C-alpha cells in the first residue's frame, strides 16, 4: 500500500502543481511505474476543474465559468501538456529534419507556431465548454481528462524515445509494464460508464485512428517520440473526446 501511495503521489506532483502529503521516494523506475496512475491524476484534475466550474457557474454567467475553469485547470496542471503542444507545433512547423525538429522542441523559447497553437487550443476548448450542457459538463470534463491520458502510455510502449542525449524525460525510454497499462486503461475508461455506449465507442474509435496516424507521423519525422509529443498527444486526445461527444449528440442525440 505504501508503495502504491508513493507511485500515485509521484504521478500527482509530476503532472500537476498539487502537493504530496507524504514524503516521496524517487527513482527512474518509480517514475515509469507511476504512469499507471496517470489517468487517475486526470480524474483528480477533472474533479478540481469541475468544482471550479460549478462554483463559478452558480455565482456568475457561463462565459465567466468557462474562462475561470480554463484558468483553474492551467494553474492546477502547470500547463505541462499545453507546453508540449506548443513545442510540438514549433518543432514540426519550423524544423526541416529530425535534428532541427528536436532542437527547436528543446528550446525553452516559444515560437509563432506555438503561440498560434495555444490561442487556437484555448479558443477551441472555450467554445466546446460552452457548447456542452451545464449538467453534463463536469462529468464529461472528468472523463476527457482521464481517457486522454491513456494514448500517451501506448505511444511510450509502441515507439522509441527519439533523443539520444540525456534529458528530463529519460524515464519515458523505459516501457511500462502490462499490469500498469491495464490498470491505467481501466481507470481511463471507467468514467465513460456514465455515458451512452454510442459516445464511448465513437470516442475510442476516433482516438485509435488518430493515435495510429499520429504515431506514424512521428516515426516518419523523428523516428519516435519525445516528452513534448506525449503532452501534445494528451491535448489532442482531450479535444477529440469532447468533439466526439458533440458529434454523438448531433448524429444520434445521445
């Protein structure tokens, strides 16, 4: 139990700004094993975002609630995955070969591709949040936050780390155990039980198709993945889940 708590809180402090109530042991293996709790961290993040949304929507209008929720989520996560998305667009938008793409993504400065990507990302999320029924949104936010953190785990296990030099994402060079992946998948899909099977199947089908295309693109360009491409994949997946929900409403009314 102590080991599992250490893994969970390692994941929590690694992928959010939330503190750990216990002293943590750290190693590269612990970081890799903590991925099993990545979707659970998403659930915690989604719950926190939902609380912010419900509080603001009670006192203010929908627009303020949405903007406040986006700001709150950014503070909770530290924009880690959004940063990966920006670096992804900077690297692949401005790089002409593998070496240049990797160099641009490692640069701490943000370029025009990254700025535009972040503007469009938050505009898209804002429009989506305002399009979802207020009574459904909290649970959908939790579901998207959880499920969107599953594809990066499969990318780690089915691809190779693209950088040869040492970096802060070295622990992602290691494959995640089947048991950890199974637990992560179960945790990631569990919130979908509160929705119709149409939305659940549609979202997972689109996620699988996008994952295969995204992975193929990465292999073609940089022969693998980096931490930034994992963060970008999480953000892409989250948008896909929200859009899949809106599509299911449009097409089937469920």
